[in-house]
C-alpha cells in the first residue's frame, strides 16, 4: 500500500549518509511501491551544486550501495524526479521560507495535509538551530504530520542529551520526534522480539534460573576510516555502547509487552535501563575495560595505530574498544551478568549475542564421555551471518558413549529467498507511516546516558597509561579477557 504524499527534507543532504544509506533506502521503498507518486526529497547542503549533478552522484551511490545492486534504468528514471538539491546555510531563513511554499503547493494539490519530514543528517552542533528555524517558520506546527528525524549522536553525555531533549520538546511533541538508532531497523534485531514473544518455547527458560550469563559483542574490522575528527571526541562508549549495544541489551532483557504499541514496547525497554545497576566511579575498573588499537595486520596488510590515523590527536586518550559487565537488578535477571563489548580493528566483523545456559543439575555421564563438554548456548547472529544457533550436546556416533556439542541452526540465507530490507528502509518507512516503535524516546536516551556517564567521566578524568593496548586485528585488550575470565567465562568466538 502506498503511503501519504510526503516531502522529506534532508539537512546535510550532500553528506555520506544520504549517498550511502538514505537514498538507496528510499529508492528501494519506491521499487516496492511504498512511496506516493506525490513524493519529494529536498536535500539541503552547504556545497554549491546543480540538482542534475547531485542526482548523478546519488545514482552512483545507489549503484554502489543498494542491496539490489545496480539500479535498473526504468526504476531510477521513476525515482530521480523526486530529488532536488538546494545549497544554503542552515541558518539562512530563505531555506525555510522556500520549504514552506513547497509544502503549501503540495498540500493544495493533494487536498490534504501531507507528511512533512525533516531529517537531520548534520553535525549535531546544528540540531538546535535547525529545530528553532523550523519552529519560527511554522514548519513544525503540524503536530500530526510534521516529524523530525535525528541521527546520532544524541548528546555527548547526560547533561547535553537532557539539554537537547528539553530544547526539542519545547518545539515538538514527543510523538513528532524520531531519534534514530539504526541497529533497531536491522531485521535480525527486530527478530529478537518475534523470537522471544511469538514462541512459547523459550520464554519459560529466559531468566536467572536457567541462564548463566549473556554476552553482547559488536566487533568491527574497520578502523576509524576518515571519521577521526568525529571519533576522537566520541570513542567506543559513546559511538556504540550507549546506543546500539544498550538497545540490544534491552531487547534481550525486557519483559513481555502487552501489545505492539510504540509506547508499550518503549516502556518495557526503559524498565530494563532503569534496572541496570549503576557502576560507581570507584568501581569502574572492576566492571569496565577500555582499549585503543595500535598498529597491526589485517588480511596481510599493515594497518596504522589509532593515534596515527587522520585527524586523531597523537596522544589521544579516546577508547576504540570498550567492554562492560552489567547487572539488571530485577526478579528475572538478578545476579546474571551481561557482558558487552564493542571495538574497532578487531579480528572479525560481527555482531553476536550469546545466551549461555546453566549446566545440567546433575552430570550422569562418566568423565570420558564429557571431555568435550560445552554449556548450552543460544547464539543470535545479528550480522554478517544472520540467524540463530542453539548449541547442545549430542552423542557422537560410535561404539562408546561420547558427547560432543552440535548446532541447531536457523539462518536467513537458507530460509528466506526474498531480499532482506536494510535497516534504513524499515526506519524511513516507519517515519513516513508515523510509527515510532523502533525509535528512541527521550527518557530512554537519558536513561542510557545515566548508565554510561560514570564510566565516561572516569575514563576522561584518568587518561589511560597504557594506550595503545591492543594490536589491530586482534580481539581487544587483555583487560577485557580478564573482565570475563574472572567469573570463569570467556567471550564466544564465532566460527
Ligand atoms: C555507527 C557508528 O553508529 O555504527 C560507526 O558511528 C559504526 O562507528 C557503525 O561503524 C556500525 O554500523 P553497522 O550497521 O555497520 O554495524
């Protein structure tokens, strides 16, 4: 079904996100016939450029990054006319006045209110100013159909996140705000809800009585690439843990929702964040480990250390790896550790959640039979492998009773023939349809910052004396291994 007539204005339209993600996503939505014929994409950037040149560049982006590969001519020709490029300073009122006129014309033609979506793909320093200008021009006034989409980072700590929320909420209603966490748009991430709450099989064991611990690991092979200027003021805690990793933790730990209503789901997730035990600044070293990569090797190539990357301070104290042990202090999870970690220049690129179950209460097999014993584990592969594996013991065929672990596997590749939409397709369609379920509410963002803040402050105030402390292409620092090994556990390695 087609959605309403829509004008989507992308501030920061000439940037990477538009080129790599947003336009390929909108293009695919149009192929799948979600977009109305009355659809307009206005990209505003500071670079001077003709629309025709700009469209050519976007075409190239689609060819490179769309999940469907190179665009079919017919499909591109049907989509390209939606796009218009405008150059200008975000503080210049003309931009907003012009936009207002476009919207009026569109609404007249449509004979109804249209969706007015403002997408902030800009440096966060412009968030408040743009919101203010939208407000002054009356562009934010339609409480139902004017929507603001905000990319991360949402604040740089608790205080700045609060301040930004306060400012935005003085202009918009909460239901007009779509704070993006692109992990929530991923199919495998959405599937955590289906897996947990559409099956009777797992929920009865999803608690402290059966689960020993949980691991959430988001590793990337890439370094900071050309984002040094941003990343050196961010670091792994802010860039990955506060948002993506905490959201994954919420989905694993939340209580069953009563319905699929946006606020119901978000309430249940917020409950998890509120239950997470605060780590005092004095205890940070016990619960958290940080790392920064030094030079190393990846796939036979030598790669530079973080401190010699472009736009990075040669004495930088920024962490490119973080590992934390959390506890969710409620009935379900009392005393179950949740180990999370995320890092750049790791050995592998993968996002994996491991749920490790407790051992059997009594071991009936003789020692020889269980040489190879491994605990039951459920491994939820978010990416690049997509699927779920359950590891259990089986009798190894042979004349003797010998146990060995085997995997029961569900994977997307073999199960679903149809193409899998990208996170941004899901999220953009949700914005167009006005569904905020997969977006972060103000209180969630603040609750996540509250958890991260003491660690952040401790690490900022006490620069590491041993950075760099892991070699590029490895699994992070020793201290992260020690963090989990102290409890007799170890990070799962994915084959
Ligand atoms: C972004 C971070 O939010 O997520 C990047 O800023 C990171 O540093 C990226 O590389 C990872 O996203 P994905 O979808 O590739 O796992």
